């Protein structure tokens, strides 16, 4: 009928209008794209959520997929820090959260919980040689936990005399026990069975038993009802128990030789090459360099504007209000941690905006860099001999001409090496981007370690990459300094 209409219609404008309306359908293959359902999780908690073949999988993910299917939406999984999942949901960056999250009164004040879908048994892991045989023996020992976990809250309240070491990852807590930095680790029993080494044991008596639920924003009753309905149906059909057994990781363990008997080459292969794990490092490197480059360009722009405004005010007594704002910007940014600024940009400024997190990283680190670049440029401007400025005035030049033709060309030669150092600093500072789920180099090592249960090769390789980047940039800065020196002569 449509083609009959196009052939029979004499009005050219109408034909063109219909064709224009058809273009979006032709581009999309005449299909309507599903809406997204975003899940916030922390993918280092096997078997509930972990990486496999480059994707986040696990018990929670399979349940989330059932929820997405029920709502006819495409599931998108975001890997963020465990203690930022509630913020993700509260600020609507994500629709719901799941990462072995136990109900507590404090959490229930911030978000709504679904019905329980899994029992959680918090246990103690100790070395075989440990004298600790029961949680009741704990007095002043050092115990490692994951920050924000149930074990963290429980031990803080019930065992006030303990020294609690709070780690971002369960694997880091296990490493603390390996290195004898702690006397025990407290965590959920099922992941504990995946993480313990040959010289460790799980105590039979549980610390506390609780249950896991999913979280949604306060008042989001429609989504909560759908989640509860899916969980009820899956429990009734025994699917959740089946999913749990599937994700226990037994198949992979049978296919991989005992790592204690592997050569250094085999360990490297398993840590980096096997299952395409090197791809995380490539992605992390790409995002690290992209964020650092974008941030330094934005930083130079903001810093240059800020420095010039302040310099104009100092020399002409103009732009007082802008100069005050510039001073405030520099003071606030230099006086607060970059990770705090990253969280403010992501969870406050872009609270209700669906924005690419790499772009968030560029904006946040760019704003941070701008404050330091402003001081670098100001120092460069102030390093120019005042006699040159006086000579410009003597020739009858205006202030803007003096700045553009005399001061800035000379200042640039002084500040370029310092800007290069700022770029090096930014490359390393991007590591805090993992907090909001950016897969940069440090996050890549965490992802790999969450599957291999071994930090050695991921951390060594990431450290070597950072070192190589630093050496290359340092060499480029040195070459640039030599050229500038010859240019002065």
C-alpha cells in the first residue's frame, strides 16, 4: 500500500515526507530497539557475579536476565565498586542492584529490597596452623573483610575490639591472609570455597546467617513487584538452585591443572592469555590513554582561561568577579581528592543523565587537571621578565597585545615540560575511575584476578605498562626540552 501511495501521489512534498519518515526504520532494519534495564553489580563475587569469556556472568546475572525478559527489555550490566551500588540505584544511574546484598536497616532506609533469593552464611577463613577454631574466640585479632559487606557491619557491631581491615575486593582480603597481614577473613561461605588456598580452612561455625536480596530505588514499586514475581517463580521451579550449581566453577577447575604445580610460563598463560584475559588489559589501556589525553586537553583549556583571567586582574584590576571565581575553583579542586570530584560529577552533576562513563572520567579529571594547569601557566607567565612587558608598554602596545605577542610565546616554552609531567600524573590518576565502573588498567587487573585468584601477573604487567608509558612520555618531554633550549639560543 505504501508503494502504491508513493507511485500514485502527485504531491512531491508528501512523497519526500514519507521517505524521510521511513529512513530511521530502514537504518534500524525495521525493528524497534528494546529499552534498557541497567543492573549495578560488583563482578568479583563468584559464583554470584564474575567474568567469563569477557562477559559478566553469575547467579545474580541469570536472575536479572529473567527479570529483563519479563519486562521485554535488554539487560545492561555495570561493574562498579560494591559500596557504590546503592548510590547507583538511588541516583537512577542503574535501575536495580544485585551483588550478594544483604538486608540491613541502614540500607533499607536508602533503597527498597526484594524478597530473599539466597541464604548467606558468613564464615571465617583461617590458615591451617591457626589456633582459632570458632568465631567466639575472636578478641583482638586482625580480620579482613570486603568494605561495606555484611561481615564488615556485623564484626564492627559485635566485635568492637577487633582490628578490621577493610578491602575493596574479597581476593585482596585473602591475599592479606596469605601474607600474614591478618589472622582471618570473614566472608560469604560459597565464594569462600572458591577462594581458599590449600593451606586454609573454613571454620564450621558461622559468624551469622542472613539472606540476599535485590535493591531498587525507593518507591519503584512496579520494578520491585516484577523482581519479586520472577524470584518467586524461579524458587518454585528450583531454577535458582540449578543456577547456583552451574556457576560453582567446577568445570573450569577440572580443565585447568593445579596451579601449584605449573611452571612460570603456564601460570602466565593461565593468568593473561587463557580465556582472552589480555583483552581486558587492552581495553583498560585504551580507556586510560583516552581519558588522560582528553583530560589534559580539557585541563589546558580550563587552566589557560583561569590563569589568564587571574593575570588580567592582577595587572589591570579588571575582571574582579571572574578572578574571584577562578581563585575559588583552583582552591576547591586542589583542596579535595580526585575520587571525591569523580563521584560528585557522576552521582550529583549527571545524576539524571545517561552519560558515557569514559566521558565522565574525561570531564572529572579534566576539571581536576585544570586547577593544576592554571597554576603552571600562571607560574610560566610570571617567569617572563617584566622588562619585556615594560618594553611592550613603551612601544605603545595594549595589554592584550603584550600578552599575545610577548608574554605567552615566552611562557609557553617554560610551561610545556610541566604540562608533560601533568599528563604523566593524569595517566596514573585515572586508576580511581574503577570506582564508577570505568575499565582502566587497574580495573583490568582486578577483573583478571577475580577469575584467576592470583594478583601476581596482572599487577606486574599493569605496573610495567604504567612504567613504559611514563618512560615514553618522559623521553618525549626530554626531547621537547632540548628543542626548546636550542630555540631559546
